[in-house]
């Protein structure tokens, strides 16, 4: 993991939005940088921002939330922290933000916001407050604790990894090296070993519960089974014969009842036929008259046509002279309109040259006006520029005089304060010594407090040993009680199973459920069998009815075809009559019938100017034709209906025949399936598809098996509950034993902790004495540093006052110096600006003179063009004159076209009327001849049908609705008669067929009594047979199960031995056995790499793992004859050197999960002497060669001098600070 950029806003003393870019070349080139500044300036705030952005907390604040935020700058309404970082998984940005209500400094704190985003895709990965930190841990491989112990060693927790116990240290190493798999392996081995043991015990219990029959007892049961099967077969055969005879008698009774029910229906039908006789005669006469309807309609139509043609011819002869007069008048008007149009066209041609000349002059005038406007605007801009430059020249001269005077004053002030210039190089060192003195006092207070805590820890450890002994005794008693409960639960399970195994009961339950399933299938097949027999009879009856219906429909369709042919002939005759009438119609009548968009019947034109908007009125002949066509359409529709109904009846007939054939094909398969199921249920053949009362027998068997299945299910369920109780008691017993083992281990740990507490108490006393000596030395060093500036004594209360005064003197001198440097730069710049302003004034004056000359020339040219335009078209607009001429010409053209059209229409109307008169005369002759022939044919047709004259024919005609109603009534009576006769014949044949079978001569009551007796005997025999089969089946399964369980037990024993061996090596319930072994190896590597860094800093110490606990750390003191000391007894300086060595060793540890490429060290260097400090810096410099970036926070003067790249935290005023250094910047809004 590598930190790339940091952005923070309003955190502690760093007010405003600050950015730090660690990708700046200075950090990449040097690899090591320092964050420097006075104590309390805000150096550690940069590291707080990194932690806050990643984990929402800092090393100094456990949490920042809605109720508490001590890191937000005073008098601010919001704060923010953001960090960009890279890992092996990608490039990410993490942001944390919190604000007060309405952004006001006195508002209530609001809920903080936290998010992480993928910078490569721009996608926000998580925004939920509780989910962001886990996501950060996922992509970095470190939680907050690991981060602050291996990558960011914060102030006050630099030695945290060194002081961590074995458990904490193992977790840190596991996260950094990605070796958490060892913990999981250890847990899985423990769980698998437990599961294998439980499986072995279950197999032993299951094997002991398998009970077997003896050989003699098994043979006796098989003999009884064979005898029962023979008796049942004989009994089933006799019962089947009785049931067949009863069903035969029942079928005869049903057929006789159905035949008797037909007699009332036959009598009612005869009465209905007699009542319909008179209406039937009327229907016959109407059908004969219908056959002559076409000839009669033709005669009537021809009579009407002759009359109408005669009237039309007379009207046309009267209209002809008037049309000839209208044609002559239209021709004169057309000649005059043509002459007016030609005169207008010539005038337009003469005007065209003047229009072109006027447009050319208008374009030139517009261009001249545009140029004149542009020149005037440019002159105004030049005048404004001259005024602005003159004002700028005056202002710049005044500013130059003021700054020259200020520079002289600053030079005098610097000369007076020359002594304070020495503080620039020495003030930081003075503050470092003050900080060391304060730290020495704090270390003494801390050492004294730790000595008291060590004494209290010793007492607490001794009490813990006493509590552990009592807890161990209590858990041992609980383990014995759990073992007793387990024995009781196993006894209850044995009673529930009734000397049989749980698998035996489950096998019996499955067997019963299988038989019940077979019975259900047999009942379904039996129902299907009865249904298909019923459908077969219904299909036969439906076929007979459909056959008669088809015959009736065929006859009706034939009669309807004849009617349609007659009506079609009538429509054809009426159509010819209408056409003849239209040919002799006069002109006015034709115009009244014209419709917009439809062709004229005389000329074919679709445009009718003199009849626009007419709604043509239909003629009498056309109305009669429409009536005839409507009747023909109704007849065709009725014909189509009959055809559709006939087709439907034929389809129904085909469907019924197909269904009957399909039923005949399917019935044998259903019988075969039903017989197969009956054979499985009753192997002796006592049940078959044709067995009488088969449904009732299947129901009885189902009820018997259901009762047995219910009892078996109850036993299985109770056994399951008891087995679950046994399993629960086993877990409780194991849990009690495990708790006892843990209590023994805890007691052992408590005793060891008590011993360690006593040793730690002695070490803290030694550390207290060392801290007192260091305090005296630091006080003398601080006094030596400030004596040259007039201070001869020092106390703890004066430190802040002295440092503040010296800082003020230092800042004042720096302020004067920076002001003079700034003025030295600004004065030459002002002199250069004055010279530029003067040059610009000269250039603008020359440009003004040039534009004035151009303006005068443009004004003269424009005046000349305007004079020329006044002489063309009298100054009128060219477009308006052209539009006027075009309008006049268009109106003349329109009048000419209208006159020509009226002339053409008048001539055409005259010719059409003359043609129509000739056609009417010829058609009238033809109609009179046709009328005579039609009358003769009609008289012949009615004579053939038995009518004496036209009057008797008209009396026999009936309306179509009445005739159709009588036809439907006659067809219905025929259909009823056919159906009754068919049904009576079918029932009689079935009854004769049944009587010929002669299955029994006994009365039905005697047969039913014998059936009940035999059914009771058969049920008793079957129950006994089932009991015998169940016993034998259970014994066979038990023998097979006993063999399988024995084989499985041997295999499970081998598996248990293998997993127990592996568990003895690496298994444990918490995973610590294998984890501690693996992390012990990892820790040894860390110690080896830490020793490599420690050699560069000090040759006195060497780190080694503890012999008893490989995750504990000891120190070999080579200056004390290689004595081995605990790392917890090191002094402050020694702890820092060892902690730094461990941190550098951890930074070199890399795995697929975590790589540490950035390292931040906060304080701690003040506890080192000069030689140790040099060694530490050399070690850090060597580490940067591996591509890592190291940041050091300190106020030690020597440290700052050795590190070139620095981020300076500079106090400014009112407890605020600013940042200065490579890649550091303040946002533009805050800079303003």
C-alpha cells in the first residue's frame, strides 16, 4: 500500500483546504522526507487526516461521530479528510466529511459521511457509514490497529507492536502476511475430527439396533405365506363371479327403465305433427311460388322501365334549344379574355431592365452604410483607449513613488534588528530542547504511574489465579451432570423404537407409502376406464343424431340455392332496366344526381363546377334495384349460414367418429394398465379390470393401508425427536468437557501472568530511576540554548512564555525581510509598466488620424449613390413594382382560363344531350320487345306450378321471415322424430344382448348377501398375508442393512484414526495451535530482518524469539555478557530503537495480500543521543532504496538538517498554521 495524495480541510490548527501531493518529484527522488514545525503547530494532524479518511478515527481520538468531534478547527462549520492510495488491487480514493447544522460554527454536529471510490473507473464502491471501513480493510488488507502498528507509527504508540502480547502480535502478522489460512486449517481439522468421531458413534448405535429373525422362525413364516396366498386366490375367483352376476342384473334393470321413459316423448311428438299440418300446406304453396319469383320480378321491372324511358325522351327534346344558345355566348367571352392577357404580358417584359438597375444601386448603398457605421465605431473605441492609457500612466507613477519610500523605511528597520536575525537558525533547536525537557518530565510522571500500576497488576493476577481454581471445580461438576443426562436420553430413544431400529421403521413407512401410491394409481385408472365406456356410448348416440341433422340441412341448402338463383336473375333484370333509364334521363335530372368526386353518367368527368355540393337523390328504378340486391344479399347470407352450419355438422360428425375410433383404440391400453396395477396390489390375480365392485375393493384396501401408515409415521416422528434430544445432550456433554479443558488452560495462563507481573514490577522501578536522571540533563541543555538571548534561569512555567517571545522576535524580523525582498521585485516592474503606457498612447493617436480620413471618403461615396437611385423607377421599391405587375397578369390569366372552360362545358353539354336523345329512342324500342317476351315466359312458369293466373300466384306468396320460420319448425319436428326412433332401437338392441348372456339364475338379493360374506373373509385373509410379508421383508432388509453397517463401521474407524493423528499435530477449536506455529516462523523472519536494521543503529542489542513462546520477544545485551532481557524492560530510547527496527522489518515483509510502500514515523527521535540518531537515519535512508517513501515527524534540529525534503508546519496567528513544501498547496477559494 502506498499513500499518493492527501487533502484535509479545517482539521485542528490547519484551517482551510490543504493539498499534499506525494507523487511530487521531490518525494520520489529523495524517498525520505520530514514534517517539521514547533510543538503544537499541527504536524501530527497530517497523519490524523490519513487515518480519518481511511478508518474514520485517529490514534489520538477513538472515534469522531455526531455527538463528539474534537478534531474540527475552532470557529469552523465543516471539516474533511481525503486520501488517494494504491494497492496491488488498484487505485482508490477515500473521503471522510462532517459538518455542523447550516454550516455554522455554533450549529449542532451532523452525521458524518464516509465513502470509497475506484479512481480508474470513477465508480463509488461504498457509501454506507458502517460498510466503508470493512471495504477499506478488504482493499488494503489492514484494519486500523494493523495500519497504526506497521505503516503509520503514531505519537504515543510507536512501541505498540513491540509491547503487544502474543495473541495481538499473531493477528497483526496474519493480516500483513496473508497467512490466515493456517487458522482456518486448524479449525477445520478440529471440526472434521469431531464429525468423524460422531459418525463412528452413530454407526455403532445403528448396528446394535439391527434385530434379525432366527432361521427356523423365518422358514415357518414363509410356509404360512404360501398357504395364505392359495386360499386368497380361490376366494377372489369366487367373489369375482358373484360381482359379475350382480352387475349384469343391474344393467338390465337400467335399460328397461330407459325404454319405458321414451313412450311419453313419442306421444307428444305425434300431437305436435298433427297440429302443424295446416301450416305445412301453406309452406308447400309458398315454396312453389318462390320458384316463379324471378320471372314475376322481371315483368314488373320492364313495365316500369318503358314508362320512365318515354317520359325522359320528351324532357330531353324540350332542353336542346336552350343549350345551343348558351354555347354561342360562352365562345364570345373566351375571345375577349385572351386579348386582355396578351397585353399584360407585353408590359411585364418592358419593365424588367429598370428593375435590375434599381436592385444593383440598392445593394451598393447598403454596403456603403455598413462601412460608414464600422468606421465610426472604431473611432469611438480608439478615443476610449487613449483615455484609459492616460489614467493608467498617472496611477502607476503614484504607486512607484509610494513603494520607493516604503523600501527605504524597511532597510532602516532591519538594520536596527540585526541581532534577531540569529534566531532564524537557532529558534527551532531551542524549541526542540524545550520539548525534550517537557517530555522528560512527562516520562518521569509516566514511569511513576506505571510503577504503581505494576503493583496493582501483581495483586490482580494473584486474585485471577484463585478465581480460575474455583471455576475449574464448577465446570468439572457440570461435565458429570451432562454425561448423566446423555445416558437418560439414549434410554428414551430405545423405548420409542420398540426393540427395532429407526431404519426398520422408516423402511416400513416407505413401503406403505409406495403401496398407497399404487392404490391411488389403480383408482385413477379405474375411474378413467368407466369414463371411457360412458364416452363410447355417448359418441355412438351423437353420431346417429348428427347423421339425421346433416340430411335435413342438405335439403334446406338445396332449396336456398334455388331461391338465390331466382333473386340473382331479378337483380340482373333490374340492373338492365336502370341502365336504360339513365340513358334517356334529361340534363337537369343528371345534374341533380351528380356527387363530388364521382364520375358523371353522361361524360365520365369527376369535376362538376355547376353542381358542387349536390347530394344526388336516388331514382325509383335505383331504389327498386337496391331492394332486390338487399334481398339477394340476405338470401346469400342465409345460404352461407346453411353451408357453414352443414360444414360444422359434418366436422362434428367427423370429430365424433374420430373420437369413437380413438376411444376404441385407447380402451385396451387402459385395461392393460389397470390389470397391471391390480396385479401389483393383489399378486394372486384376485383383482382385474372387469372385477365387479372393483372401486369399492380398492377403497377398502386404501383405508386399511392408510391406518397402518399413520401408526408407522407416528413411531418414526417420535424416534426422530428422541434422537435429536440424544444428539443435543451429546453436544452439551462435549461442550462441558471442552469448557473444562479451557478452564485448565486459563488457570495455567493466570499463574504465568502472576509471575510476569512480579518481574514487570521490578522493571518499572528501574525505569523510574532512569527517568529522574534524564530530566536533570535535559534541563541543563535547555538553559544553555537560551542564555545567549538574555535568559539565566528557567522553570517549567516559563518555557511557553520564553518560546513565545523568541518566536515573536523571529517572526518580526522575517516579516521585515520578506517585505523588502517583495519591494525589490515590484519597483522595477512598475518602471517597465510606465514606459509601455507611453508607447501605447503614441500608437493610438496615429490610428485615430487614419480613421478620420477614411470616414470622410466613405460619406462622399454614399451621397453619390443615393442621387443615382432617385432617377430610377422614380425612387420606388423594385420588389413592390414587380409584385404589382405579377398580380395584374395573374388576374388576366385566371379570367382567360375561366372563360375557355365555360365555352368547353357548354359545347360538351349540347353534344351529350343530342347523343342521349338518340340512345333513348333506340332503347325504348328494345324494352317494349323485351316486356312482351317476359310476360309470356311468366305466364308459362305459373301455369307449370299449378297457378291459374297472376292473382292466384300473388295470393300464395309469403314474406321471407314467415316462410323461414315455418321451414325451421318443420325441420325441428323431423329431427325429434329421427332421434327418438334411433334411441329406441339402440336401447332395445342392448337389452336383447344382455338377456342372451344368462350369467346367473339366482335372485339379486341372494347374490349380494353372498358377496358381503366373501368380502369379509377376503379382507381377513389379506390382512394376515400382509403381516407375514411385512415380517419377512423387514428381516431381509435388516440382514442387508447389518452387512452394510458392518462394512461402513470398518471404513469409518480407519478414517477416524487418520483424522485423530492430524488433529494431535495441528488441530484446535480456536485455530491457535497451527496459527501460532506458522506465525512463530513468520515472526522469526521479522526478527531476522529487524536485526539487520538494528545493527545499523546499535551494536549492543540483538533480538531473539522467546524459547517458551515463539511470539514473545527477548533482547540479548552484548554489553552485559549476552544477558537475555525481556523487551518490556527496555528504556524509552532503547524501546524506540527496537520499535523502529521492528517497523522497518515489517515494511520489508510482503505477500500477495499486503505490501507496505509508505512508512510514517511520528516523534520518538528526541529520546535518542546523537550517535543513535545518525544510525537511525542511515537505516531509513537504506530502506528508501527499496522504492519506499518514509515520512518522519520531529522537531529535532539535527534531524531536520539531515533531511532535504521537508513539509513545514508554520504557525501564523490565533492557533492556526499553514503548510509549505513540495506538493503542498492551499485551495484557490481559501487562498483568496
